[in-house]
């Protein structure tokens, strides 16, 4: 669960590492409602967003996820998204951007 917006808005290195590790393992994601994290979680269907950071809300969200029929879908989507959102692919994007400068 990410709660520090500063880790999200400034280029995302910590976030991509955290999201990437979970997705590569096929672990569904429960994340804070931060713009880029939310986009990844929802666009790729890898988990849910929690609106509140209080322990009861987080515990309830975890319980709901564990009981959800979507668990297998989240796992499959996490593994698929890990193939798309990886540093090897980002390397090519970065090279293209720099070659245009």
C-alpha cells in the first residue's frame, strides 16, 4: 500500500519498482488513490484502490480482495502487465526520446 504522494509525483521510480515486483509475482495490488498508481491498477485490472488510509478501511479492503472472485483475474492480469510494463520495454522508449533531442 502506497501512501506517500511524494513518491508518486516525482518520476515514479519507487512506485514502478513496488508495482513491478508485485505484478511479476502475480500478486494483486491494493494501492492508494494516487493518479499514476490508480491508472496502472485500473487500466491493467491488477487490483483495487483504497480511498482511506485508516487501518479499518485497509483491513476491510484486504478482506474484500481475499474473498473476491476476481482474485484469479487480478493474478493473470498482473502477470500480463508485468510483460508490458518492464524496464526492457521502457529502455526502447527512452532511447527513442533521447534520439530526438
